[in-house]
C-alpha cells in the first residue's frame, strides 16, 4: 500500500557558508531551471545568516529555503536563539529539528525536539525531524528500539504528512563516508513507516522519510531506490551546486 510520495532532496549546509556561497544557490537554480517539472522538491538549509540572502537569489526558482534549528518559543529573552517565526519571516518554509549534532552539542532531548517541531508547525514551517542511532547503539543491536523511541518522543501528536518529514540519519554515517547497506536502510525505513502508520494512520503512510549520512552522487542511486526512502538529507555534498546536482539528478 505504498503511497506515491513526491521525494524531497534537502541540503544541510551546517555551519558552512559566507556571503560568497550565494553563488552556489544561483548555480543550482540555473541547473534546475532546465527542468520543466522536477520530480522532486529541492530544499537548501543554509546557516541562519544566509537564509534571507539565499531566499532572495532563489526567488522564482524551484529551490525552497529552510533553517537548521529553531527555538520552541515565538519570541522572548533567549539571547542568540532564533524562533520558527523569525525563520519564516526571513523566507524559510522548512526547518530541521533534532539533528544529531544539536542533540549531542546542545543536549537536546526528544521532548525539546518535539517542542521545536511544534513551534515549526505553529509558524507554518514544515519540520524535518531527525532520528538516528550511534555506532555503539547499533553494535548493541538497539537501532530499531532507539529509532522508535526517538520517533515517539520527538514527533508532535498533530503531525501531518504535509508539515512533517522524518529524516533517518545514523550518527556513525554522518560525515564519515560510511553508509548502511541498502538492506539495513530498508529495515529501518520500513520500521519507521510502520511506526508512522500505526500512530498517524493515512498521514503516516504519506509522510516523507529521508535518508541522511554520507549521501554522494556515487551512492545516491542505490540509496534512493530503497523502499520507503522518500528523499535525502545531504550535508557535505550539498555545499557545491555541482555535487548536489549529481544527487538531485539521480532522482528528479
Ligand atoms: P553528510 O552528508 O556530510 O554525511 O551529513 C549528513 C547530515 O548530517 C545531513 O543533515
């Protein structure tokens, strides 16, 4: 009963990119321009400092712009933080929440991630909620237990397929050049789909599940062909338009 789901290919620039990186957005927009009707959605999540500029140069193109994190509150005394409303105001339509680097560097718990996803929805942003096991958890055979518990704790009860995307990013595959086998990805994505359907019914059947972790032009075809993989969340290979296009064009 696999629903037809339009894939999403998202680039997460992390803490990379100065003003000059706008040229990568321009280059990507030009490549996409050649495609009349891309078969997938394209999203770039630059650092917050570049969101407005990226939105400006991507205007009229098929590239959506997103943030990499948001605060749970709409405004207030939270020095250095950025709200979902502010991201929206700067031109974002998506925001990543619960990335493993945020969970590790900023001690973000499932409850915090859920509050951020709710904030995204409140502001009208689609939340990309990240889950993923560490290498130690994987070696201990706990991958599915960890993923299910992260999903349970991090996804808002009111999540819909339009406003929520799940990204499976095994922590040990991020930035390492290592990836799970297609079989392993199929097992985890299958379990995620089942959990989403059980909790959200038909919305769960339509919700996009992205794979992330060392996605490159060279492995994108194999990873993207796995059942229940509805797109990719790409780090390093999204920084240059040429590399990112190599991934996008396997899909779109
Ligand atoms: P890499 O593609 O650099 O492994 O990063 C993946 C990631 O963390 C995307 O959010």
